[in-house]
């Protein structure tokens, strides 16, 4: 009976240690806030706790993309958009996906309702490039502001004829590597200059 008690106690302590380690690890993943703190937009406020290292549309974000030579992942959405909420929940709160995004892109998040001029420019660019232009609007942009790839809602997992977010992101990286094609098939956006 003594050994049985000791065995149960050791298992209980082991489970407790694993649970605490898991809590610490998830806390560390969220400990570093992204760059959306202090934003007035409800859509951006909702994303402050996401593990994606979001920037608002700013010169700082474009400067960072230039420094790292990474494309920009631009997410445009709204609090009233159910597909935007779904993509936030299933894609941008997934730690593995967030790590992938943070490693390969400079992510920018824009509120559809707070930036009508920018949204109109993005929708026009996506339409000219024959890309979906609804909400959410998922665009991939070079550090100097050329929109070269994008879409609308990308599910977390591949569904029927709809590529997953990861598949779309991998395609964006592949296209980003082909600078000649970007020069031919892109749309130059008016970007915010770094200060």
C-alpha cells in the first residue's frame, strides 16, 4: 500500500509539473506583446493578444521589412466580419502558424472601417491583379510597397478548392523570391514612409 501511494503521488506531481510547464510555455509565447498596443481601432485592439507580431500600417513596419528583406503579410478586416473573426481564431491565434508568420513575414493588420482610403487602394490593386478583394483581405507586399499576391479568407486547413493559409503563405514566399516576376506582375501602393 505504501508503494502504491508513492506511485500515485509521483504521477500526480509529474502531471502537475507538466501542467505548470505548459502554462509557463504558453505564457512566454504571449509575454512579448505585438505592436498594436495603444491602437484605437476595435479590430486592432482585438488582435493585441494574438501571438502574431502585428504592426499597424506604418513606416516602422515597412522599415522593418526592408531591414529583414521579408515580404509583408497584410491582413485587412473588421470586427463585424464573420470570416475575419474565423481567420483570427483559427489561423492567427495558432502558435505554430504565428511562429511561421513571425519568422517569414512582417505582419501588418488594418481595420477596414478605420482606413477607407488605404482599403480602396488595396481593393483596386487586388482587382487589377485579378485577386479576390473582399473581407478579409489578405495581401502580400514587398518591403517597397508592391502588392504581388493575395486573396480573401484562407482557412487554417486546406478545404476542397480553397488553399490553407500556410499554402498561400508558401506561395507568397515562392513568388517573393522571383523579383523579375514581381516587377512585371505587381501593383505599387502608396506606402507610409519611415520616420
